[in-house]
């Protein structure tokens, strides 16, 4: 009983520290992942703080599926499909190139580990982190096409890396051939994609029939596991299954969910994503003491360890830069049909320095078998890679400013949004005209007129945007209506405090006010340069 209470206390403390550090760093403009790693690393050496030995299945089966799903449902399936060639070059080609370059580098500077273990380590550090890349790309205001490629790469390269890791682990125990690796990769992709689409299709049909947001959200929370576990058991890629299911369900959400269910799902997954992604970095820091003990026992020495870490980081960065130069040249000087789909060398440099590692690398490092030569040292190097690339990500704003990449065309995006809204408002007015012609029974004329007035106001405002930098009418309407909602809520709370109404009336009124405020938040115009995803 006492042990259970202590465990619960540590879990609560873990969440509190995660939230506190993340909130503080956000206010002062620091990197939350870096701060959490530092806090965890410092805490791991404090007497009394329990030593953590990360269970790989906990990360692989427990944390990775929901993190990938949370990122996938917010990623545009249409954009990923449109940029599939660039995404495949990075998620498959770059991963394979990185495994070879980093693997040979590790083997040359640590020959005792053997070539198979070196390639396994290369597979561990090859995939980028979906959550970290999305956060950085959105914050920097990169071109939308580039953001799509980075997000697609980070979502899909995990499957390639884990297949390569499995092949390298098998090579430690027996001889394998390239055809076996290629066959395993094809099986992993085909089975993973099939399971992902199958699970998503079945769940889409079920969720169409669920009208209660609580039931819909509950089913959404188990979806990553429903896709991941069967795919893994069938020797497919559970990672790919989760990503495919998330992309498909995110794309189909407008027709399979109610508006309330979509809002609830979005809020819940944002909360889960925030807690898990930041908790993993704190967990990584807390595990440092245990990893460090293994490194000390390995007897590499301080300065050799520093040198090896620097060489591995350099090999990782150089491999990405070289691959981006190759692919950029192919796009720019290859067949004519490719030239219009490529990117500039400046864009290629930006992509080169956006290779942030995270959760998958940590999970994969602990998947190395116990009999792996210098296993603790390789895990420590994986830790160094994650920390080093996080620090590299801190330099991205400076790199982007020096490259002078064009920011997203906010004016064009706003214009497209306005045109689409006009079409939507026109369709609504047309339907209202048709319904009025049918002489609706029991509908007050004032209700129809108010609907027509509101729709006309927004349609005219979108047709005639302000010529100067003044606030648009929809934005003014939104801002002033929010102020009114705040005053209305305060009036209800004052009435409750004075005891002038029954509590049921108070709660019902507050629910209506909350619903309108939620709608206003959902339709709040985006700030220029913000991430519209």
C-alpha cells in the first residue's frame, strides 16, 4: 500500500514539474524540451530521486502510438499526398543514407562494437521527431510546402528506421542478405498501411453513428493502439499503421464527427500530446544517471567520449546536408517534370538543419538487445544525439533569418479563406431562401430575418476587406462579441452570488455562453505568420 502511494506521489510530481517547466519556458521564450532534459538530468543525480531504467516497450507501445496519432490527425492528408515524392526521398532515402553513413562512422571510431551493432545504432539515430519538427516549423513561419515535407518526413521515417534497426539486430545473431532486408521492408509497409486503412475505415463507420462526443472521444483515445498492436503482431509497421489511421481519420473528420466531437477530440489530443511529448524529455533526463553509470563502467574515458560524441553528431549532420544537396540538385537539374516540384538550395539548407531527434530515437536506443557490444555507451550516444539536435534546433531561427526564406504568403491565404467563406455564406443564404419558399411552419419571421442579417453581414465583410491595415469587420465582430460574452458571464455569476436564480438556470445559461465563446475561439482570425494547422 505504501509503495503504491509513493508511486502515485512521484507520478503527480512528474506531471507537475513537466507542466511548470514547460509553462515557464514558454513565457520566457526558451526551448521546453532542452529545459526538461536539463532539469531531469540534474534531478537524476540528487540523492533520493529514484533511478529510472526505461522499459523500451513502455515507450514503443505506450507513448509512441498516441504521440504519432496526435501529430497525424493534425497533418493535412491532401498536402502529404501532393508532396509524396519529396517526403519519400527524406523518409526512406535519407534514413537509409543516414544508417549507412553513421553506421560506418561508428564502426570506424568504435571498432569493438562490430558492423551490425554500428548499423543498429545508425538506425536508432536516423529518424527525426514528428512533434519537435512540427513545433519548430510552425514557430519559424517557414513556407507551407516546406512544412508539409518536414511533417511528412518525421511521421513516416520512423517505420523505415525501425525496419532497419530490426534487420541490424538480426544481423548480430545471424547472417542476412539485402534481399531479406528489402522483403522485410516491403512487408512492414504493406501490412502497416493495410492495417492502418482497415482500422480507420471500420472506426469511421462506427463513429458516424456515435452522436455523443464522450463516446466518440473515448474511441479516438484507443485508436492508436487499435492500429499499432495488430500491425506489430502481423510483422508490419505499427508506426505506419498509426500514421495512416491518423491521416485518414483527420481527413474524414468533417463527415464522420459532430462539431462538438471534433472540438472535444482536438482539445483532448492537444493535452495528451503536450503531456507526453514533454514528459518524455523529462524522462530522458531522469534516465541519464543510469546511462552514465553504464558509460563509466565501460571505461571509454572522458575525452574519448567527448570526441566520439562530436564525431557522431558531425556525421549525422553532414549526412543530412549531403543528402539534401543531392536531392536538391536532382530536382533542379533533373527531368523537366521534377523541376517544378523541387526547392531551392536555401530551402535545402533549412531542411538540413531541421533534423531534430526525439522520442523514437530514445525508444529505439532501449530496443538494442542486452548482448549488444557497448550497449550502455551506444545508448549514451543516442542521448547525446537527441540533446545535440535539440540545441541545433535552437539555432534554426538564426539560420532562417540568414537564408532569408520567403515567409508564408499570408495575404494569399487570407484571400483564399475569404473566397471560401463567401461561397459557404452564399450556400447558406440559398438554403435559407429555399426553406422560406417552402413556408416553414412554426418558425418566427424574426428568426429567419436575424439569420439572413448575420449571414449578409459576414458575406459583405468578406467581399469588401479593409483597404488599409485597419481591423476587418469579422475580426471586429469577433473581438467585440467576446467582450460582450465576458460581460454576460460576469452578470450570470453576479446573479448566482446574489442567489436570485436556481442553480439549474445558472448552469444552463453558462453552457450557452460557453458554447458561443467556443465558436468565437474556433473562428478567431489567425495572426500573420502563425501556424495555421
